[in-house]
């Protein structure tokens, strides 16, 4: 999980569980690509283990999960465990976006999520966050409002 001027930032994006709405994550993927990042979109109905394995195989700098189904408090703990099992948690950025109630932000961060971006967040904010924090994962949890 290194980031230097000669290396593109590599981001894994996915939709966990049965959430079938992917327009937003595709917009985010385009914004990341336009910003010069390498994006691997795994698609919908992906398991936490599939995301963690892809992050390991691809040597990702960040993982971004889009959740609109309300299942984030069941799925993200499984993802953080899968990342921890592969010694990745804390060594890459973990971002969650979507319909996340405010009261769930701190519990998600306690699990190892670096930032939570609610529906309506401008894509430039996500781009800036990754560019500012890639390579610094594990240096403390970041806040995104």
C-alpha cells in the first residue's frame, strides 16, 4: 500500500450484499478515474471476503464501499474482519458512502472505517480525501461530515 508520485492511487469499489442500486458508485468511480486514480469496480452483490481478497491481490491503497440498503452495520464488521484477517485493516483507507445515519458514523469508525460520506457528498470531496490520505492509512481515523 504505497503511494508515490510515480504510482497511481489504486482504489477498489464495491457494493456489498443485496443492494442493487449502483448509479452513485459508478459516478464515484468515474470521478476517481478522472482524477488519475486506478479504479477496480467489483460490482454489486459482492461479499466482504471478495472485497478483502481483491484489495490484497491488487495491492490497493483504498477500499470504497457504497451502501444504500441499510445493511452497513451488518456488512462493514464482516468486511473489517476480512481485511484484518489479511493484515490490511489500517494499512489502506476504508471508506463507506451511502445512506448512513449520523448515529452510525462513530461506530463505523470504531470498526476501522477511515471516513463516512453520506449521500449528496460532492465527488471532489472524496477525491481530495483519498489524495490527501492515501499512504497515511493507520495514522488515525479521519472525519468526513
